[in-house]
C-alpha cells in the first residue's frame, strides 16, 4: 500500500480542479445548465471554473436548446424621494425578487424620461434616451442588459437626444421570437423640452448601428403609450385630464417604413397602458375600476374582458405593464401589472367557449422594503 505525503491525493480522491468533485466535467456542466437564472450570478462566485462556464456563450445556447429558459419580470423602479434608480427581477413562480447590477447612467438621470424595449427570447433588455434632471437636457443614451451574463453594456448612442418617447421592437423576434428584430424609437421631447420631435430612428443589433427612419406624420408626440402588434408599432398620446382634446395616434409599418393615422376606434378607446398577447392588443384602463379590454381590429372597437375585476384595492397607480404568451394557438397568456410599492397584479388570460376573453387576477405582494418604490417600466425576459 503506497504511503501518501500531505501533497499527494489518493488515486480515487476527487479532482480539485473539477467543476463538481466526483463528476465528469460534461455531466457537471449539464447540472449547471439546469441552474435557474437568478442563481447563476451567485454561482459565479463559487469558483473560477464555475465562473468560466457560466459566462461562456455556449452556456446560453445549451439552456435555449433544452428549452430551460423561463419568463422573469424585470422592473425598472425608482425611489420616490431620492429618484434613485433600481432594476429588480421577479420570479413569478416563487415570488422572489433579485437585484440587478447598477445600470450605467448619470446620477442625475430622471427615471420616467427613459424608454425601454426588450427582445424576450434573447434575454435582452434595452434602456434608451432619458433626461438629466440637473440640466433638464434629453440624452442619447443606449444601454443593454443581457440576462445570460447578468451584465449591462453600452451601445452606440442614438442619433438624436430624446426623452419621454416611444420605443418598441419590430420585425422578426419583435414579439418574443428568437430572430433579430430592430428597435424603433419615435417622438418624444427633443433637444428642446418645450417641444416634441417627429424624428424616428431604428437600431439593428446585427449591424450595431442606428439608422434614420421615416418621420412621424405631422408634429411629433410625447409618449403616453405604445405597442407593437403584427409588425406595426402603434403610438398614442392617450386621454389626459380634463379630457378636452382628442388624443392623436399613429401607426408605423416597419416593412414599408411609413406612418399612417391610427384608426379612430383604436385611438379613442386606448385609455390605459397596453400589453400584447398573441398579437392581440389589451389595455388596462387607468380610470374607474381599471378594467381590462381587448381591441377588435376588424370592428375597430374595444371589448371588455370577462372574469375578475382588476385588484385595484391592492395594486395602486402608477402602473407599468407587460405580458407573456403561454399558448400561441389559443391566444392565451399572463399579464403583469406592477403598481406602487412594486405589488404585482398577475392576470391569466383565457379564451372562453364563446370565443371571448376572460381573465383571472391574483396579487403578488412585494416586500415591505419596496414601499417607497414606483415603477417606470417592466419587461418580460426569458432567462
């Protein structure tokens, strides 16, 4: 029997350089692939070998090919008193929240002035534009968060500074698919905050560059709400108190690079924040009982969704909303509405036997530590 020195491991002892002692590296990597997204950042600190594997681009491809990515809700929030910005990620299955790394932006940035867009299946979140509160000057900022690495990186700045504007992803992958997609930014306040801009530009991730697009018809619009449905981006000013002026609304055809007026019925009935499920446009009304309604493009009208009433006694304005599709063929999905204190109303949308839509609401209460946070935006990413 051989005599072991203190520096001579036994022949059957685990390899100290192995990812998981006692397992072949290929088996250990498969175990790490099954690690849920929020814990990947924590796991990187276990060892240098874990950090190397979890940062490898092939790791994301492995999770995608095995369909292990799950939808998480990413919430852009700020402290009501200090305006301090904080990104949080919510796991809707467990109700647990996770803090994202700080977003690169000036300390004086005014949170509501930013615009956000997402490529859900690619796990990418884009934050654009914004305004400095110390100088009240719009910015050309463009940054992206990649869920696979849990990191922010900067993009080429936009061609024009802008704040309070619309942003959305159009083209292949814009509705959550795995293709490329382009980011369209439109309207908002330009270099002079006292006036709006009609300038429009697009960012193509494959080229990593911004390109000028067809300008909006007439004067530009300061953002109230926007949505991308079936390759078209719709932008509305929305009804505002005291409801004396009919809001304007425009639609952008990305394939033809042209704008047209929004349908009268769509424009007049768009009375809240929108989400898109299965290429159908839903709105959570900002007035009254905050009822959910769906747009009928054939009739150019809105219809109220049956089922539960929105839980307005627990989820209070200001709102931010997003959605995830569950069954593409059935036009079913889940709507998330984040309110003050980051309490989240979760609405499960179903199609009834009569072909109409129904919704069931439940509330995910946020930690008490979030009571002074207000949401600016929220997006669903698969991670």
